[in-house]
């Protein structure tokens, strides 16, 4: 269902309405977590989009559109999360599903354009600040100061950042008010019911946290919401590491007020885009979790489980609801649950299953030769040696143990609970302002980003040493 939303959102009409760009991208493939867009089409789209980035008014328009769509998704989730659909008629279910789908589809044009927009603005900002700070754009101190400028003092914080700060607050409540419970958590143990019974303030705070942030246990619509036991593991890790207070790093960076007016404007634009990039993703994750009750009820009416509902496309689910019976066979659904890919030509999707997936997979970049080290960019300093746990799918999150080196292609909201107990984070992609960098900074753990093919070079259960003490971060295998 999610990837049929991508197909719909990439169409020309949505790019024209939401981005003011006449054409979307109509030729792409999805397989093994990769969305592959034909090179010629990607270059044309980037060229058309970048022409508008020279216009200050367009950037403001883009920001407003992204915020509006994201906020509408959050609002839908708030209305839907605890709604009782058991007595709703089919027409009401279809109406709510179409509202949810429309909002999800309209968020899709920002999927890649937000990254491009943010990168262009931050590149301009780096060049301007290099002059103001009398540094070279690629200076190590330049990167550190830029991260401080973008993250310190920003009035708006993504939910993942708020969640990490709140977990630290919960750890502090335990450390200050419940010594016996603190000892249990410090030992890495999950408290007994009796121990929790005497910590009423803490238990109440756990429930509030889960109400706000349990979507961090899901990948869009897939997976189970964060549980109380998983949250307790995060708190135990912070208590054991003494991370009950989050301090904002500061490296002598000038505040925006001391910069020339053009630089100040660019700082505020970059900060806003930086926030909106995560805000949009979190809106999709949280609204997906909050719509779970709706999707479960729809599945029940069609004789399907929740995971089976997600195996339908948007069009198939709409037709099935309208007709009152499934528009596809159970055999097709079963095959998709086993493994699937999507081939989209001229804007029309074809779901590929079975042996035909090999054709799509042939277009995915090849795996690198085995090695024992990778080099990336330090996003947060420090050193750590630990067991590798590669997390490139939601189902791998539960494999992360306290002190592991979490290695991922890039991190998403669903990685946050595992990052909270990890000893270090390494990602193939991303920069100093990526999701991995921000969350690792809040947690105070070493982070290396842009480390090429770390997920393929290292295998889970091997051991590595992460040295993130210089501008270049080094990850090496150890015996």
C-alpha cells in the first residue's frame, strides 16, 4: 500500500499542484528497499526543480506546502487513533480511508525534493558562514559549528529528538526518586510489577511517553507500536550510562542575531527546512500508526489480517471497500507477503513477485568486496568497541543489544529505540545534520555517517572499533 502511495504521489498532477513543477517521475522501480528512478528522468527533474531554488518566494512556498501537508497528517492521526470504527458502515470506512490515503499521497512529492532543497540551502549557508567565520567551507570546525547553529536554540524539535530527551527525563525521575528501581535498571534488568507499583509517578510518565511516541516502533504502517518493555530497555541503558541529563554542545558558534541580515535569513530557512524534513517523515510514521485501528477494521470487513491489508495497493483496497469484497485473490496477497517488488512505467505500477523479482534486483547496485574497515564523516565524537548489529529492516531492530554498534543504510524513526541502547551508530549515507547525527548527539554516543557500504562490509555479530575523534570517522574490524 505504501509504495502505491509513492506511485500516486510521483505523478505529474501532484507535482504541479504541490511543487509547482509540471512533471513528476513516471519511470521507477522499487525492490529490496531501493527506489530506483531512471537517470535521464531524475536529471531532468532535478534541473527543473533547481531552477526554482534561485527564487526566495519559491522556497517560502515550498516550506508552507510541506508544513501544511505534514500538519494535516498529524491532525488526521489525532482524530483517528482512539476512534471506535466497530459500528461504522462501509461508506464511513471508505471515506476515512480515502482521507488518510489522500493526505499520504500528497506527502509523497516531498520525499526526495525535501532532501535536494535542504542540501542546496545548506550548501549556500556553508559558503556564506565560511566568510563570516573566516573558515574554509570544508574545515572540521566549520562542520561542528554548523551543526551547533542548526540544532541549538531551534524552537521546533522533531518528535524523535523530543522522545530521546523525554527518555532521559524518565531516567532522571528514576535516579532521583526511586533508588531501588534505579539499581534494577542500572543492572540492565526489566523491573518487576512490584517494583513499578511503588513508582507511580514513573509509571504514569511511561504511559504518557508511549501515547506520544509509540510510533517509533513502526516503519510507516508496518510493525508493532513501541511497548512498555522496549521503553524500559531504553531507560535502563541511559541509567547505566549515567545519561540522565542532555546537555547541548556549543563550540563558540555565533548566534544568528550577530550575522548579517542575508545570512540570518538563510540560517532561519535552513533551520526550518531541517525541521520540516524530519517533521514530514514523522507525520507519515505517526499517522500510519494512528490509522492502525481504521486499517484493522477494514481488514476485518474484508476477511484480512492487518499485514494482509498492507499487501494491497491503494486502488485495490478502494475497489474492495466499494464493492464489499476483495478485488484480488488471496494467492496474490500471500505471494506479496513472501516477497515483492514494484515496476512503474509511464506512471502505471506492476507488482512483481516470485522469480520475476530477479529482473528488478539486477538493477540494484552490486555488493562491495569484503573489507575490514570503512571511513566516513564524524557526526558526533567518541570511541567505542562493540558487537555489530546491522539494522536495514524493521524486523532487525529487536536484535540490537546494549552496547552494540548499530550499522544501517540510514536511520529512520523506527531505529530510535535501538539507538537508545546502542554504543555507537554508523550509517552508509547521511551528513552531519542527518537523522542519525541528530539522535546520536542527543544520546551522546559516537556516530559516523556517510561510511559507504558499511552494512555490507561488516556482518552482524562481528566486532568493530569506532573511532570518531577526527573529522573523518574510522570503523575497523577487531578480533
